[in-house]
C-alpha cells in the first residue's frame, strides 16, 4: 500500500513581509489573487499574468492582503495605462490595463460566483452583461482632495493605500473635459489666494475637497468646495461646505453661492438634485439600468409599485406611466423633497414619496398605501439587513426587482428571499463603471405560491413568550 505524500501546509505571511509571486486571477473587489507557498494573498495593483513583488498589509490565518511594490514581469495581456497622474496609474481606474472584454468577463464571473458561493443558489439564469456606452469620461461626479507637494498646492486623488498623500491631476480621464476645466479653475483661484490644504495629521489648513457634479444632458457643471471653518475670500463655486473638526467626510453645513440644484434629464424626465441627494454616477448607463429594471418589473399599467431606496425618485418616476400608483421611500429628506418636485415638474400625479428609514418605514408604508404588487429596491453597497429583507417579505409583492451595486450583499439577501418563497428568475449585470472593478446588476424575484415567513431568533422568542402569556391568561380565565 502506498502512503499519500504529505502536502506542506501553507506558510502564513506576516504584516510588513514582502514576497514575489504570479497573480493567478482577480478577486471580487478587483485585487489580484496570488498563492505564495499555498497561502492566499489578495494583491492590490496586480493583474492576472503579472509577477509582482508585494508587501503584506494585513495578515489573517487563512489569507492576507498586500500591495504590489513592483511588477517584476508584466502580463503579456496588459494594455498600456492611459490615465496616468504624475506617472502613476489613476487609482480610480485600477482595471485600465485589462482589455474591456476581460473586464466584462470578470464582472459576469464575479456575479455568478457571489450567488453560488455566498448565496449557495444553484442554476441561476445570468443574462449577458450590458457593456457601457462610453469606456472613458462617463463619470458625472468626482470628489477631489487638496494636498501639498513641496509646499505647492495640488488637487487630485489619494494614491492607493496612501490616504495622506495626493497625486496632482491635469486630466482625469473618467470625467469630462468640462469638469476637468472646472477643477483646474478652482485650483488656480486657490493658488492665487495663497490658501493652504488641510493637513490630516495636525488638522490645520483650509482646503479639504472639491466635489464636481455634471448634468450630462443639460451641460451644467456644479462645484462644491469643502473647507475647514476659516475666513477667506468668497470662492468661485456653487456651494461651500464648512467642516469643523477632523472629519474625513465631505458632508456638513453647506452655503449656496451659485446654482443650488443640479439639473439633469433621464429619458424624458427633467430631474433636479440637491447636493446631498444620491444620483447614479453614470447618467447614460443609468438609463440602461432603469430600462432593464422596468423590463424585469413587467408593469402593465395597473400595479402598485413600491420604489424603495428611491433617492430623487428616478426609478419610480421612470416607471410611473406603466404603473397604477408609485410609492417611493428614501432616508434623505432633501432627496424626497427633490422627488416630489420632480414628479410635479414632469406632470406625474400617481407618485407619492415618503422620507423614512427602510427598517422602520415599511410597515407604516403598507398601512398607508396597502400591499404593493411590485417592488423595486436599490440599496447602498451594504445591501439589506436580514430584518429589512423580512420587512420586504411582509409586503408579499408578487415580484421584487433588486438593483444591486454589490453582488456579495445581493447574494445573502437573495438566499433569504428564496427561503421565503421567491424564485430568482434572472439576473443581469450592467457595467456602470468601466476601468474599475465595481459591479452593478439587476435581479428579478418572483413569488411562487405563498410567502413563507422565516422568523429571526429574537422574533421567535418574542412570539413564544406572547403565546405562553396568552395561554396562562386563558388558563386563569
Ligand atoms: C444606491 S442609491 C439609489 C437611489 C436611487 N434609487 C437612484 O437610482 O438614484 C441608495 C439610496 O438609499 C438611500 N438609503 C440609504 N440607507 C437607507 C435606509 N436605511 N432607508 C431608506 N433609504 C436609504 C440613500 O440615501 C440613497 O439615496
């Protein structure tokens, strides 16, 4: 009898250690996967076919994270980087060296992988990914950071993993020429006024960020300057946000100096947005996304539609003419005010909007509106909590169209819906973010038979306690 040859266990690499290894494939989120000594390492800055020298930044028992320090031999499939800032590839376009066909193939694969591996859902029908119209200059919103290099003010992006440095930018290839021009003008003004950048180490200095949004269909460019609280001449921007203290966020009290609202057109709808309202960052592909959501919703003119996580109402409003009634729910009150204005401005009279948290607002919404026939749900990257999915299930809608910007959070939500009696009928990725690993997709769930309520452990405990109490009362009567 021949003994099986023992295989050596993988050797764990510790934080700060460097290694050399080939990149085998790409993980969800865009990092390359290497296996030095059999140990799995997710490597930022490495693409399949590259051999890299990398430094470990985080070490766990089963895997590590690392950043590529040097590409020792590049993959023969690498394309030359076109979006470079000070000689470094743009950190916002980390897949630019991959051909667009391979980017699309990885995104399709990552959606399928998340649903089968995380959601444990078999036999999912994944329709082919919808490729983007524009592979560059598609972003309608960019957030730049101010910094200093050798005492000189710069305005650009943080290099990967270096939050306290800023790469100067002349031309961001992901955004339009018009918004690049606006950025350079604000930088020239700040230099001419002799203003300095906020320093995240000692929390001194004035200029923090510049947020630029663009109405792609209206040509409007809106600029918002984010600064510390300080006195300086009136800036040449539309909005000015002043932040006290060491916050890294760009949200804060905002004064209006020019145009308050951003105006945009989606399909035949005129839309306005407040600066703190969410809007899809790729306007052209948002239409494709919403068109696909409408196709999956399959409205016939009579249905009651709930548009959950509705932002400024674009999904519900673009479907309102095919629905009986639309009810939008969203947590940001300004976005709800925008949605109401957008309905009115477009002559849509069958849409109502409610400012509420989805967690607590869904039961009151059902009480007010009655149960929906169809739901569209479009949460942030974190997806839905198990509790919110239970609230969704309580709606007993015959169809749910889930618009997801993160397949790894869609997957457990999908599994929970399936457990409650829904079928995952089809899924289709839509590429809203070329040159990046970000993935958007639309999933259609159909109720098969009756809803099966699945309780959480705390709900079960509460029910059992109530039942015991009722039984004791009956016994005492
Ligand atoms: C991905 S965006 C989608 C917005 C809109 N459907 C669109 O296409 O423009 C997610 C939205 O959910 C909102 N949101 C986040 N958490 C929420 C919550 N707990 N309850 C309700 N809305 C929430 C955000 O403010 C944001 O507008």
